[in-house]
């Protein structure tokens, strides 16, 4: 069994053996203030050889900040391939899509890592949270009234 792909997206669904992704492939989250709410999804494609069908595999997804501190409780679960459809030729590999949607508060600007582990296979994703918007200046200049700043 291996993770064939993992994509960071705005939303995802695994339906009927297919993965449906909305707003996929991003790596930068922008906000004018923190903590900032975000809705994100991890879309995963798993590949199983014919001899791996019918077994259960542990699934774990962790989202953590630069220091390795989780920002949401880690997801722990299991996935089982079930049996292939009767019309599939014997020995054909099985593909299983998996989608995980979560809402969280990004605590501050910085780098965030997402580690997906299924069985002994691992995929690493990441995104950078950055500040956008009007910058506020602090210091001696900030206390001067606007009419005296020369602009």
C-alpha cells in the first residue's frame, strides 16, 4: 500500500471511488489578523496491490506549527479496502480515495506542516500563513499626528 498523492485544498469529497477537489494545490494562507479561521481539506489517493486487499490500515493526520505543536487534535482512524468489484480482473490494483475536511484557527503567521500516515506510507504537505493588509507602524513616528508627518 502506498500514498499515491496528497493535495491540500479548500474542500474535498471521496465519492464512488473518485476524489472531488475544490480549490486544490494551494500552499499560502493569507489573513489580515491572527488567529484566523480557515477551512481546509486533505485529499489523498491510496494504491493497494491485489495482495493488500481486505486488510485494515491505520490512518493518522497531524497539522502542526513550526515547533511541532498540533493546532487541531490529530485524526486517528482506519481504512479498509473491502473487496474489489466482481467485474474487475483478478490481480488488478485497487485505488481508494480519502478526503478529510477540517475547520481550524491558524494561531499566527508561520509555516504549518501536515503529515499523513497510512500504514507505513507517509506524505508531507505544508502551507505558509502570512500577514496581508495594511501594516500598522509602531514606534516614535506612530505618535506624531498625521498632519505633522509631511505626507
